[in-house]
C-alpha cells in the first residue's frame, strides 16, 4: 500500500466522489422516484372505510396518469386516464393555488418536487419572510363517474348512465341514517371536454362546481364567481335580504349563520324550530362568493349586523378565526339563500340570484371545459365529504392511482404516543399486520 507523502493534504477529490456516490446520488434518485413514480399517503379520515382505514399508509403510482413536471403546472403523458372504479389520490379542489388565494400578493417561483411550492410575497407584513412555502392538501376517494356520464343519487342508490354503481366490497352506509338533500339527491351530467356550459341553465350549486373546475383548469388566472340579484331582468345592486328563514333539519349549514357568524333567533312553529335573521346586505354574500368559495377553512367570521360596512376582505385582516368546512357546503348555502330571494317575488316583480364567471376580470355567463373531469365519492358513503359537496376534480388535479398498503397502524384510542415510552410496548399489537402488502382495488 502506498504511503501518503509528508505534507500531502487530504484527498478532497476522493472524498467528494465518495460523498456523491454514497449520499448525493441516492438522494437524487429518491427525489426522482418520489417526484415521478410514487406518492406516499396516509389515510386521515373514515371516508373510505372499510376499504381503507384510518392509519393505513399507502403508495400511489404517479406515472400511471402522468407525473407532474417540476417548476410548472404541467404533467408528463400518462399510461392511461382515470376511470370509474379507480381509487385516486388528488389535490383537493378547495385549496387555493396561491397562499390565501391571493395571486396579486404572491408570485409563483417553483414547484419544489415533493416539498410543495415556493412563492414570493410582494407585500410581507412586519416579521414575515418574502419567501413563502405552501403545500395544498391531498384527498383520496373513488372515481364513480367521468366526463360525459350522467350520475344519479337517490338515497342509497347510485347509478351512472342508468346502471347501478354498486357499493364497493368493503364500502358501507350508516346503520341509521336520515335524509340529507346534498348527500342523497342528485341528477347531474358531468360536462365533457370542449362542452360550453351556460350559467343561466345551471343550479347555483352547479355554478359553484363550475367555478371550482374553472379554477383548477386555469391555475394562473384570477377566477371568481360573481353573484347578482336580478329584479326581473335588471341587476338590483342594493338588494337587502329582509329575512332568511329555513328549517335547520333540512338546511343544517345555512350561509348567514355559519359564514357570516350571525346569531339566529329560534322561532317555534309546532314541533319544528326555525332559524331567522334579518336585514342581510346581499353584498356580503357577493364578497363571500368572490373571496371564499375556493378556500379551505379560510373564511373569516364576523357579524355584519354589528358593522354592516364590513366586508370579507376587510374582516380577514382583523379576525383570525376561521369557519370550518364552509367550502364543502357552499352550493347548498346558495340554494338556500336563493329560495329566500325568490320568496320575495310578488305580482309586480320576480327576484332570483344569477351566477356568472370572472376570469382575470373578464365576466362571462358561459365556460368551456378544457379536459376530462371526474366525480369522486368515498366508500363510506354516508361519512364522506366528496364531490356531492364540493364538485368535480379536473384531470390535472389527479396525482396518483392508489396501489398498495405498505403499513397500517391503529391508534384511534390514542393509547400510543411518541412522548410516552411505556406506550411503545403497544406497537406490535397496534400494527395491523394483515393489511401490510394489501393491493388497493
């Protein structure tokens, strides 16, 4: 073995080659695999029971439907398109593409592979950084219908193009279930690529869904839903709702109570309790539609009866509280409000809410669908906030096909905790050994 000459320094080139070979190359290969081949996902909720359980860790195959290209919103060509029956991992449509949904404030810089997206904050507040990291959350559901198909939900029965879409082998319903309109009644044709939809022919729930789809298909655009109260054929820009009345057993998430945080007064009418609120400026509903319908838990809570001049945008700056789950029920909210607006019609005037779309400031009453889109439902159909609530998933939002469970850990009783060393003894019994290696069908 040759001896190193005295005074000779360390072999930096050799150390560099060793570092690249043993550390850098494996890390780069792992990043490539995670970016283009597989996606890891943990089941956080019961919406897919009993096909998938809380605590299941699974892998999805990205390349099947097209791997995402870093530093862009584009994807590589896939082997196939998603189809009904597939279990899909997808980006939740209710999350904004930009932090806080504010495209004017944040500039997209780069897709950081598996680490989310990097943005530049043009107007950071005191103590905030200009570089902002942001990662929208992912969902997992089963695709039950796609573009061009007609879906019908009637109670527990789901049909697609007239044929029953049977409950998956381990899917389920609640043993005791009441009737919920948004969950149990739907007849809807999913728009096909190239099809132009007229907002005047859509229900307000469908208009909310189309706003979401347009948002997904135009990630770099400012997409807003515009709502106007029509008095006969003209816009009534100063319309005030004299009351909002509804049965809470049917309208369990009334917009003015959940969204605007109004304390309703209960009114007794026999065995039924009705909720009542007065003098709601419709401008508040308009602002909520513009700023809030695509956000997740990011709607400010405020009371317009205390400060009627307030708006959603202003309130967001002063009130850090958030309304949970409002984006799931926006379509139902608007249908409820529209019934009250129509209820103001008399022999002289007819009132209704009219929806339209604004893309980068250009208002239109039509929208042309660009690519395939999909209707998603959980296998636990009565415990799943899915497309029946928040609408369609655009093709580019599909991230991976669920493939295999590589680990499963049951801890719903919270008996195991990392900080409790004694609970580590429970690990062998907490692992669901029979689920490891199970293929997802």
